[in-house]
C-alpha cells in the first residue's frame, strides 16, 4: 500500500515538473511571438479561429494583412486568429495528421482533386447558405464548377470552396534570344504547330561560346508540369472518360505526342540532356538566359518581370499544337480553394473570412499586382480581372508580359486556346501519374523506346489507379 | 566514500597509455599522419565548401567552376540570418526543449539504469527487453498514433510533444548507463547499505557521482540529437512561433532555393552547427573514455 | 558475475522492499514506453488491417490481410527492399574504415583530438544542411566529384543522382561519410580496452604488425564490431530522410527509394495510412528477425573476454 502511494506521489511530482516547464514554455513563446509580432491578429471577443494553408512569402504577407483587417473589423467577436503557414510539400502530411487526430483547423485549403473525399467523409461545410450570391456569380465559371459537388459528380451541386486562385500554365519565350537569332516572335493569335515549333527550337539551339558544347537550347521542359500541355494540345489523354482505365498502349494520339515530346530531348537535342537537367534545372537555365522557350505559370510572372531575377525581355505565347487534336493550344489549369471545417464553431465568421481571403478587392489588388507590383495570380473577381486589371497591365501599373491575352485565352477558352484540369484532378490520388513520370528520364535518354516503356508501365499505372478507386470507395461509405 | 574514490582512480590508471617510440615507429607515424590528414580533408571538405559558399554571391555559386574563395566576399548573409526573427526564435524553441528534456530525462534514465544494473527485482529482464525492443521500431510506425495522442491531449500547439516523451527517459541512455554501472563493483552497493543509505540515497550519493562521465556523454549526444532532429518537429509542431531550428532551416530551403539564395541557407546551417561542434571538441576525451568504460556489448 | 540474480523461492522482507523501489525507479521509462511506444504499436497493428485513408473511418473499412497481400505483390515494395539492402554495402565499408582510422588515430599523440573532431564533424552536423551540400557535391556539371574526375581523367563523370545505378553509389558514399565518425569513436573506445600487455607479449613471440592486427585487435574488438553491426543494420532499414532530401522523388524509376521512403510515399503521398501501417509492421518484423539472427550467430565470432 505504501508503495502505491509513493509511486503515485512520484508520478504526480514528475508530471508536475514536466507540466510546469511545459506551461512556462507555452507562456514564454507566446510572449516572444508577441514581441516580434508583426501580425496583430487578436481581438477582444471569444472566438478563436485556426487557419492552415501553404503559401509563398509574399502571399503570406498579403493574407496576413487581410486577416488583420478582418480581425479589427470583428474584434468584438474574435479573440485570436491562429494563422499557420506551411510549405506545399508538408501541407498534405500535416492535414492527414490533423484529420486522423480529429483536429482539423477551421479554415484550410482543399484542391479540386480532393473535394469529393472531403465532402464524402464530412469534413467541409457547404457554403451555399453562407456566402453572398454576388460573390459566387463573380467567380470564374471554371473554378466554381471545380468546387461544386452533388454527392456523385463534381461540377454541379453545392459549392464547397472559395478559390484561392485560378492559375494556368502558359508558355513564355526569351525575346532577346529571338532577336539574336533574327527570328520572328511567336504570334499569340496563332500558336505554333509541332513542326514549326521544332524548327524554331533548332534555330535557337547553339554553341554560343564555341567550345564544342551546346550552351543554349530551344526549350526546356520539367516533365511533371511541362509535358502535359504538349500532349493535351494533340488531343491526347491518359485515362478513359470516367477515369477508371489507363489507356496508353492503344492510344495513337498519346503515343505520337509523347514520341514528339521525348524526341525534343532524345533525337533533336533541342533541350538540355537528362544529365544536364539534373545538374541545373530548366528553371535556373531559363533565368540564366540559356533557354528559348519555358513554361510560365501565372504565379511566375512577378519573378520573371523582376530584372534582378530575370534580366531579359520576354513575352507569353501558346504551347505548340499537335496535328491530331482539335487545333487548340491546351494547357492545364490549377486552383486551390479555401474551405471551412464542417464542425467549426463559427461557421458565419469563417465563411465571411474566406470570402474576404478569396475575393476582397484590396486583397486581390495586392495578389495580382496592382498595389504591390508583383503579380502572383490573376484576380479571382472576374469583373475586376477583365476590366481594371487588364487596363493596369496595359498602362504599366502592373508589370506584366504584353501578351496577357494568352493567359485569358487559356482561362476563358476561345477558338485557339483552352485550359483543362489535369486528369489526376479527377482521381483519388495521383499515384498512377507519378508511376508514369518516374521512368520518363530513361525514355528521354534513349535507354528504352516509347513502345516498350508504354507496355511496361501501363499495367503498373492501372494497378495504382485501381487502388485509388478502391480508396475512393471506402471514403463514400462513411 | 574513500573506497569509492580509490576505485575511480584505479579505473583511470588502467587506461593511461605509455610508450617510448623508436625511430622506425616515428617514420610510420609521419606517414600515418599524412594519410590521416588527407582523409580529414576529404571528411571536412564539404563543410569547408559550405562555409565558403555562405560568403559567395549567387553568380559565383552557379558559375560552373569550382572555387573555394569567395570573390567578392559577401558578409551580409550572416547578419541577414541572425536578424530574421524566425531563426532566433528557432534557437530559443530548441533550447526550451533541450533544458527540461535533458534535466528530467537524464534523471529518470539514470535512475532506471541504476535499478536495472544494481537492484534485484522480478521481471527485470522482461522490462529491459521490452524497452530495448523499442529501438527496433521505426519512427514511422509510431508517428501517426503518437500524433493522434498528442492532439487529443491538446499538445500540438506547443512544444510539449517534443518535451514530455523525452522526460520519461531515453532507452539508448538507459542501456548505455546500465553497461557503465556494471563496470562499477556491486560491493559498493553493500557498502552504501551498511552506511545506512536508502535506495534513492545510494543512487543519488554513490552511483550518480560515479556515472557522471557517462551521463555527461549521453546527455551531450542527446543534446545533439535534439538539436539536429527535424522529422518529429516537422510533424508535431504547428504554428511557426514554435518551430525549432532545423525546421526553420528547412523552411529557408524551400522558400529560398527557388530564388537560389544558397548563401543564406548555408550561413544558417553553419551557425546551427557551431554549438554541437564546440561541445564535441571540448568533451571528446570524456566521451570516448566513458564509452570505453561502458564496454559495449 | 555482474548480473547474477539470485532467485530465491521466497522473497525476504528486505528483497521485497528492494523490488518495490526498483519498480518505482523504472516506472518513468516504463510508463513512457506504454504511452508512447506500446499504445502506438498496437494502434498501428490494428490500422494495418484497415483500408484506412486518414479521412475515412478506421473501423469501418477493415479488410483483414488485404493490405499485406497488396504489399507483397507490389513490385515497388520489392524494389525498395532491394535498394535498402544494397545501401547496406556501406556498413562493412564503414566498419573497416572506422577501425583502420581509429587505429591510426590511436598512434597520434598531439593531433589525435583535432583529427577525431574533424572525423566526427559529419556526425554532428544537421542532416538537412549536409544533404543540400552533398546534392551539390554530386551535381552532374558543377559538382565537386565530377569537376575532379574531369580534371583527372578528362572525361565527364557519371550522373550521380540521376542515374539508376549511380544514385545508389552516391547514397552509399554519402551515408558512409555521415556515419564514419560514429564507428571511429566506438572503435577508439574499444581499442582503449585492449590491454597493452597482449601486444607486448605477442611482439616478444615475434608477431608482425599484420598478425597483431589479425589475432589480437580483430578478435578483441569484436564486441564493438558486433554492436556497430547491429545498430547499423537497424538504422539501415530505417533510412529515409537522406533519400528524401537528396533525390526529392525517390530517384529515376524509384531507384533510390528505401522501404521507409516507400512507406511515407504510400501513407502521406497517397493517403494510404492503413497500408503504410502494414508496411511499418512488416518492417518491424524484418528488423526483429535480423537482429535475433545476429544475436544467435554472435557466439561464432564475437569474443567475450569476461
């Protein structure tokens, strides 16, 4: 009996010590973060809101301003906003961990690819009853439909997210290299065909310093992002229409387009070799002026306009169009959206906050560059984007490439351009796609032919896809 | 107490080395010295490179020719790192974990090691094996359930997930200290009993002073482990104000690598390495000797 | 001698008191063990029988051994297993170098401390920092290695991190470099424990340097070797951060991925937490078997002096 008491006493003492230090720690760090705090996100109310997103530094600054403003406006209600920013790599891990622990923040990102699983498992709040219809009507239709889900199909039904952005992956060229080579600039009204593009690339690929080694290339592509625009622009897809079957070996459009794509490296040599690419990525080479064409996401514009980062003249153009598609230059669109936890204690406050994060005019002006001079995205508010934003680009208030219409072409769609969501958006996870990506360097370096690679990889991709479908179905059971 | 001290002195004598060298041996020594020096350069070159890079401009780093001498010398990166609030708060957060863990964890571990080595009780082997088996469990196995646990305890917005488990002791340390205590004769135990010491008194007054060296070594290694840990903090820590040093450095890497600010990352890494290096340099004799005494088996 | 526990049929009051105190003394680590290891392990084993994604219900998706069956038929699992084992080539290399360097250091009088620190630097430096650095060292065009190779041979060196075979060599070099200091310290300590007289006596009998090494150093240092072997094997099965930081995506065609990388990729990259738990359980079983086999085999070569 005595022993028991001793054990208990010791444990209590031990816990006491550790919890004591624990308390101190918590208090101290709160103090120190207050001291260094540039972010006053505290009010006098009761409600405490947790936010978890990933962001670049300047995006973070813009959102911090918005949250501060919001906190001030609602300081009678809000006690504190915990704004946690992580990196894109770690975001998924953190969210998974938070979900398993039943500890989701009140506001977080959900991409269109995971709307279904989040809704099926009951994690996100339908926004229909909370968000002003005017706000919704002013969103780009493409994004709105990406976040609508009716329980069986994405594209209609309740709205679950307000977009953080709608981005597109356009193409850019280095004007200075064109001038040097005496070439005409690409025509934004008329994207190149495959053949024309190859031709121009060949003329841009050369050995500038005469040491016998190529040091300037027509184009550089990052497989994970910069390959699908070539393939999509030939009308090629990897999956069947309901995204249940991988279809690549019996798929002439895809095979031709992929052959064209790898030949840029393997046969024509108009891109850096696989080895050179691992040594110094295409992005860096483009910044160093070694590359004629390179991809330009809407989020890249600010960096490319910054002469310290990229001291060359450049402009936007369309991805080359293959012979077998519908003749439109096609790229992928990206978006991620703000969602509200279904179990949040403050649905009204949270939905109001995400409306502000998503569509506050000042916020959009900052993120798209009118007030900051750094354009990270095109504005989420359609009215503003198609009017003032365009004007401000034209009159130079917002540093931007001249051919802004290329981006609007991809986003809005027209007879030359279109944007689509990549196929992995519609599958539970992207493992089938990663499986395809993993071996591409071997095809590009000529170690394996396209035919053999397709034969080898197709069953593996199908396995991964089957697996994803299985997991998708477990989700719906809840 | 007298007996205790003579024991310690005997210990030290055994390991003192003494020899007079012949000229043949001396030539051998010179050759070995040269070989060791070459090896040392190979070992440390990447780090010299790291220090050099921290003074270089981006253009020089990416110039494609390997140089060790920054030209021009860029000093600003160190002050830039140190002026970042994140970096300083990262250091403080790490220290806030170190201090309670090392104090409390060092105490609980050494107490348990004492029990395992010197006391008789049923289930000793079983308890010990159970503890030891945990070394074999990859962190990946326990990570998710641990996170669930910490969240339910509402610890995830503080440093507690990194502090509390450590306070319960460290298996590697218990193992090591147990080995160390085996080298101290059990008669000490009897002597202490005769002196009227309680069990805790025996630990506190007799054995704790005797394992000072080993305990210090283990604490130092543990300190370095916590200092350099990054997987657990990444997963368990939520708000940026709680980030530890390594998480901060890693975030520099993902923020600045795109903008190629390698100099900044390297400067941060250099600063982060200094404390561990200094500790090791100062205490290395003690570390090696205490490992030797513990006789690994 | 040392751990002679006298088992008495009936415990005296004295012994009982001792036992209670002992239990109290080990209470903290044991409670820690229950909360932070035992409970998570049970949880992981349970989750390994579920098609749990982290989002869906854990208990509502129990599938028996299906996860295990899927793992064992997944070529990626076997590929990462083979890679993990290939990386272990570094273990004997590291042990050999560690012993040789420790012996060399032991002959140094004034510079021993300095050199030991230098060799130990990689161990205490943060993995994140040195991985960034080594990615540079292995860079195809600008890296230290290929610059040296080009200067010496005039030909371009291999694509260290991009090639399916060379990436393994690169990882082995990196991990050996990182771990070498640890074995050196342990061997230095071990060498201190070998009594001088053994060498003196053998020398008088006319033994040369190699014989001393072969017949005295190697057998008497074998407990240390055994310890390093065990801990490196256990660590070797858990390699992860190195791969993640150095190759980003596990290398071309998954060529650099280890089992734990595979586990993370599945669990967090593709939301298959139950599956990930099953991989973890398999891994723990493998490590357990290997360690047990080692302990069984140790009688054959590990010299126990006392």
